[in-house]
C-alpha cells in the first residue's frame, strides 16, 4: 500500500501504545522503511525504554531520532540527515491539561495556549517546510486529528487546535499540490494512549463513542484501523486525495443525536468493559 522501500518519517512515538507506533508497524508491513521520532531522550527513557510491550531486541531494531517540533533547528537537522523521503506522519499534540483542558475553557495562562497551538498545529507547517525538499518526486504528509466540528466536554483548547490543524492541512495541501506533495488528516475516534489518558475524564469520552458509533469502536484495538488509513493516505492509491480529513471513527461523526438501542453494534458492552479496565473512574 505504501511505496515499497520508501522512507517514512513517523513523528510522535512515545511508547508502544502510541498511534505513531501502530502506523509505523503498518508501513513496515507494506515494505516501507520507517524512521520514528521521539520528542527527546528523556521521553524515550521514561516511556519507551521502560515499556514492556516490546523485547529489547524489538526496541533495538527500530530506527529512532529525536526531534522537538517546537525547535525549528531540530526539525531542520532531522531532515538534513535524510535523503529522499516518501512520506511523513505528524502524530503529535500537547496541551497542558491543567490550563487548556477540563471544565472551564477560560484560562489566563496564554503561554500554555501558545505552546499547545505551536506543538499541536503550527509544527505541521515547520515539518512540511523541511520535509518538502526531500520529496522531489512528490510525497505525502498525514496528521492526526479528532472530531473538531463538535464541542466535546473537557477537550476544550485541544478541540480548537484540531480545528486549526485541519484548516492548516487544507492550506498546506493548496501550497504544496503543484509539487505533488499531498497533505491529509485522519480524524480518529478515542484511542487509549498516554496523550488520551491526560484528557480529563477520557473514559467519559470513550464511553460517548458507544452512544455515537454505528460500527463497534474499540479504543484499545482500533489503532490498527487508523494505521490502515494512514498507509492508504501515504501511498499511491490516494494519489488524487489531498487537503482532506478522513474520519476513522466507526461512523460516530455522521450520527445525529445518539444511537437507538437497536442501532447499537453487537459486542460494544464487552469492548466497554475492556476499555474501562485500567481507566480512571469518571462521570457519565
Ligand atoms: N488517542 C486518541 O484518542 C486520539 C484520537 C484522535 C487523534 N489523536 C491524535 O493522535 C496524535 C498522537 O497521539 P497519541 O494518542 O498516539 O498519544 P501519544 O502520547 O502516544 O503521542 C503524542 C506524542 O506527541 C509528542 N509530543 C508532544 N510535544 C512534542 C514536541 N514538542 N515535539 C515533538 N513531539 C511532541 C509526545 O512526545 C508523544 O510522542 C496526536 O495528534 C493526538 O491528538 C489521538
């Protein structure tokens, strides 16, 4: 599905639960080469090295570079080391949960709003700028979004940043189209990762999907569905698709109101039980 032997830079690895990890694995399955980026060495030590889902041999086999996307020099240095790049995945977001997420949208900590916007949205333009010269025959960028046309509780400024990210995807698609570089986003349903668990009452959000999604949605397993879509958008079958937001959310985004009992997919209660194991208690 991806370009065999093509190099794909997958940015935003934290641990084996990261969406970036699932996407990288899928790219490799289709014969692509993968270079992961981790924010910094400390993050790698704290989360990736300590995680026990991969053996030391599996970890050692991964190509990893460090890149903090708020540091333009680091993004430049990352791509300076590389030859031709077939595609880039931007699987990165951050918002201080104390000031940018939660019950109240208001915050006077404007620096946190700026940081959240820089990391979660504007950095895609920095990445595109330094990746583009490595795509002389064209290439593809894919960013990760979450339903931004609706207001979800607690998601606050991250929802605003996702709306901005989707607008940026369209603007970049317009700018780079004549150089055959495509830019798209995937809007994924809730998936259990470190970033997701930092959202206050994430379990409430995950439970909301049971009321919205006509297809069964499994926040633990459906990273694979997102990875399939990423491989499609990165590869030649999507060569006329750019500036789009592809919803990989079990269909939740097209449902008005909540599902009627007879519309609820079979098996969601079993999934819900699995999801709630290991998640903090929350209202709803
Ligand atoms: N998990 C979900 O429910 C869900 C749903 C839809 C979209 N997304 C999006 O998917 C993407 C990946 O998140 P995830 O859920 O895999 O969580 P994750 O915590 O595994 O990944 C988030 C990554 O962002 C990185 N990051 C934060 N600040 C950075 C910086 N300054 N420079 C470089 N990297 C930085 C973190 O180090 C981490 O690797 C994010 O854009 C997230 O908003 C997640």
